[in-house]
């Protein structure tokens, strides 16, 4: 534990590694949560909640890619802020 606390995290190599670790954690958490949500409400419970879904047209692949890309960008921002703290 002492070796971890004495690590100079402001050096570029350590800063980059730590930022990458935070990015992977945040982005994987997003993918897991959104994947579980999508599976539950659009696949498994679809017959039960179909009357509550506002947009009945399925999302286009391009829209999904754009949303995932923006979430990745947000994850980068959170990773930099977590590393900076």
C-alpha cells in the first residue's frame, strides 16, 4: 500500500495509465448498465411494457453508435477528472 501511495501520479506515464484504468471502469460500467436495461425492457419485459414505450420505432444503428460514442467521450471526461482529483 505504501508503494501505491508514493507513486508519482503526475508523471505522464502514470497519469496516462491511471486515466486509462478509470476510463475502462467507467465505460464498462456504462455498457453493463445500459445493456442490462436494454435487455430487460426491450427484450424480456417488452410484452408487459409495450404500451409504455413512447417511440415504437426501433432505433437505427447509426443513432446507437452516436449515443455510445458520446458516452465514451463522457467517460473520457470523467476519467480525466477522476485522475486529476
